[in-house]
């Protein structure tokens, strides 16, 4: 990462777990970058994110996806989470998916926007997707939870949170 990135925390699961949480995120950065490499214990389970334990219907997202067979797009509003796999058929149990999740002005007093890029090989039937996300809250993001609806994140799943230093 460039010198303007500072690693806040990194977690690699030594055993399967229901979630990975980042808490007590300080406000000394302009933006955040979350990089995840993940598989799940139940086929087709989608990775999800929530901020500050907010379970209200305050999240929206729009995605574009492409694979060897075509392209697609859709949007969701008034969700209780951000679905990182909304553009695909969910996470694999054996082949990792790479997620890059950029959260802009996370400590500001406006609604929070984020850009997701995810991709996976799927043994020759891979995909690439981009997704724009909105959290309709003016609170600073101080906690991020990564989880699946059912099942677990598999052993070896890695999540690293970086702060982008103020210029």
C-alpha cells in the first residue's frame, strides 16, 4: 500500500467464525479501505457488512457485474445490511473471493458512501463486479462487522482495515 495507507487491524481466522468485527475505529483518517479474502462454510452464502451495529433499513446499493456469459445490474434500497455478493450467486466454500471496499469520509457528518469491487475465479467461470453503497446515517463509522446470514466464514478468511491518512 502507498505511504498514505496505514494498517489499522488485520484478522485471519484460525478457525471458522460467524463474523469478523473491527471496533473502536478512530477518526484520524479521511477514508477507509477494507480488503477481504473469503470463503464460507455454506454454499452460496453472501458476505454482508454493517456499520456501528445498525440493523435498521438504512443501507442501499447498486451493482454492475460481468462474467463470461454476459453482464447485469440491479439495485436494492432500504436494506438492513450491505450485501457484498449481491451481484453474484454468493460466496464459494472453496475458492476465495477478493473484495476491496472503500469507505469515503467515514468520520464526516453526511451519509456514508462506499465503493466495492469484488472478483472470483470460480474455476474458469469467474466474475468481476462493482457496487456503489450508501449508509443513510450521519454518524461517524466506528465499527464494521463482516458476517454471513447463516453458516460461518471459513478458516483462513482474511480481512484487513486500512486508514487513508489525511493529506
